[in-house]
C-alpha cells in the first residue's frame, strides 16, 4: 500500500475474506484484494497489478522465523478480539459455522 500511495495510485486496500463463511468451504477458499484507485491509478492499472503480484512473491520469500512471528502477532490480536467480542445469537452462530464447512 505504501508504494501505491507513494505513486498516488491508490487510497485504500482491503484483502482477505469477509469471514462470513460463504467464501470458503471444504474445497476452496476465496481471497479477494480490493483497491480504491486514484485517477492516476486507474490509468496505470497494469502497473498496480504488477506491484500487487510482486508483493505476493515477496511474501513467499519471508524466512520461517519471521513468518512464525507474524502469525503469533495476528493470533494475539484475534484472541483479544475473541475475548472482547459481544455475545452472538446462538442461531446466528450455528448458521455461520454451518456456512463455513
């Protein structure tokens, strides 16, 4: 994102899935990248895509110990989110779990 902002090509980027369950099941997982481009970014969309794929390639080269550190950091954040989460209607929770399998 910092490179896209430096070039004034993007305002925001969202990546992942919504966590609602419909993007993943026992066979597939859908991973989305949404980028809100500037007018210059729209003109240079092919270069934007190149930067995104270059970043994905770099992620594949992260040393194992750094990958573990990042995973543990995300795990801590998610644990805090779980602990401070508001109670969910049990029926809504069952529906969410059913959609995720």
